[in-house]
C-alpha cells in the first residue's frame, strides 16, 4: 500500500489517524513505541490516550521507510537510526518527495489521457 502523503495540519493526531496515514495497524504503532525509544507520543487522561505530534509522525515516517518500504528487520532499523540518524532522515524525506512527484505525474497522465 502506498504511503498517504496528504495530512491536514493539526496539533495532535490520534493513533487511528496516524495508523491510517501509513496503512498500519494501531497495534503496530504501539509495538514500535516499545522497540524505538525515540518514538514517545504524548498521553493524556486516565486512559492514557496517545496524542501524536508532527515530530512523532516524522519518527514513524522514518521507521516505516526502513521497516515496511525498505524491508529491514527491526534490529537493523534500530541500528541504522542510532548510527546514521541524519542519513536516515534525509532518505525518508527523499522518499516522501518522490512519492509526491509520482502522484503528481500520475494525475497529469490521467488528465492527458482524458484530453486525447
């Protein structure tokens, strides 16, 4: 499933919204929180409802790129994140831009096909 690059600007996102952005299960996000110490969404209320901010979504984007897109095991992804944080961030940014460009090109192609 392709990464959904569109998301409205909000201060906090629910776990359901974030899971839908990446095509993941909510349980996968909760598991990643236990495996990646850098991923710590804010929790509120007695039920400890998770509230993801943009910084958390950026961390998930990085983990998603390494684990789901590139196929690394969790241990390898942790090692990559710890050893080359800047490189992994740039790779995730490039991937996001490429997906957006691909989507734009596909939309243009559909428009051209319609005109012809």
